[in-house]
């Protein structure tokens, strides 16, 4: 069993797509002869203190020179480039999407992230991306040579196909995402505010602690649109309970402003749930037209129209649910993801 070091900020058990990717990848790499030594970096990234940066430099320096070292992009993009000292095996970056693509940034913050990530990536030997969209962005905007990029999309588990749902008077909507600006919850609430005359209930599943200011804005928007009886909030849940939410949903909706891949979309599709989202980032790479409806980002009116169309047409929901499941058959499994990453580790 060969060992590589995997430097990740914060708690590996965090319930977001990036951490799920890391956990599933680490587990799947065992079958390909690789064992990860996880290096827990400070959880403050991508906004580290000077002490956090110093601690990170010490942690990276402790990795043997001949051991492959992967650094998660949440930390790498915010590191001063001079922290990345020359080493025999170099550095491999794992990038879900550039830090500058996060929502809610001021323009100076966006420029700072873009400059720091470009400088850090220039010191890496190889970059692993989770989508072709991100790979193209790094080659185009961050001067990463295309030959130095490997695309390893997240795996998607196939679950037992649920029996066809009987149409009910109330349509069950589901959105799964941490309450942060990039996920577009405010656009969703604005869209749903114009659909109070229809029979539906929407469950929001995801952590509400990451951005308390935004979470309060979301709660206020629910009240302002008179949706208190239509929307239920749930904290992040484990895989088994989350699967039950997907199985009971009629429609999955998540109007993210950007996604580095969109694991929640793929998971919904695996359960045979039609999806509504935005044609933003890598989402069109995951969701084909037969699996759901994609609208322009930050367009509550277009989102409202898509929701009304699916809420009001059980036959269309059933057809798109079948299309969603068929589309998942074309996505990789975690063993495929691990095989691609194992090859990159062996050559980096």
C-alpha cells in the first residue's frame, strides 16, 4: 500500500460536497493501492490568520519529500505561494472550483483570491478537478497547462429504483445545500413566493451555521413572502436519512449561482427525482435536458415558471424522473473516480 498525504482544512466529517468527495475518494483509493495520511489544516480557510498560515507551513514541511502531497483547493488558493517550497514530488491540487467563483465576495476580495490562487497553482505539478468546467476555467483564467490537469468527477451511487410515486394533492419539493449565498436560496424563496396558490411543501436540508447572517436573511425572506407554512428547515443529516428525503421528493430544486460539479443534483437523479437548477458552472455537465429544467442563474421569474410547470404536471415529473435515472447511468462510480486519481498520484 502506497501512502500519499492529503492536506484538508477543517473537519473531514463536514457535511458538504467537497468533504464528502474527500471521504469517499480516500475510501475508494484503498482498492487501488493508495492510503491517505490526512493532514488537518486550520478550519479558517479560505480566510486564514497569519498563525494559521505558519501552522500550515509547518504541517506541509513535515511531509516526506518523496511522498505525494495533495492540497485541497479551499486552502491552497488562499496560501501565500512562498509557503509551497520546492520538493521532489511537488504538489498536487484538488480544485472543486476557484475561490474567486464563490458568491458574496467584494471585487477586491475576488481579485485577491484570483491572484493568490493563480500564484499557488503555478507552484503545483498537477491539478485534479472535479469537472470539465473547472478544468477549462483553470486552463483559461489561471494559466494551468491543460496537460497538467486531470478531471476526476465525483462518483454517484446507484440506489434501488423507487416505485413510481402516486400523484398526491401536495407536491414535495426538496433542496439540499448549506445555507450560503452561492446556493441561491433567496432566489428560490422569491420564486416560491409567487406559487402560494399551488399545493406544495419544500424541505430545506443543510447546515444553517456556516453563514449566520445569510441564514437570518433566508428566514426573513420566508416570512416576507408568507411561506412559513410551506417551507421546513432541517439541519444536515446522515446518508441514510438523506436518502429517505430524496425517495420521498417529487422535485429536487437548487438554484446555485455556481457549482464545481453538483453532487446533490446527481444524488437526486440517482433516486429518480427530476431536478430544477441553474445553467451555472458544471451543472449542465451533470443534468441533461431529459432529467430536469435548468434556468439562467439569479432569475426568480424563470425559476418560478419551471417550478409551476413541474408542480402542475405529474406526467412530466414521471418522465423526467426516468430520464434522471438514465442519465446517472452515464456518470462515474466512486471506483472510477479513484482509478483516475490513483493514476494521477502515480505520475505526479
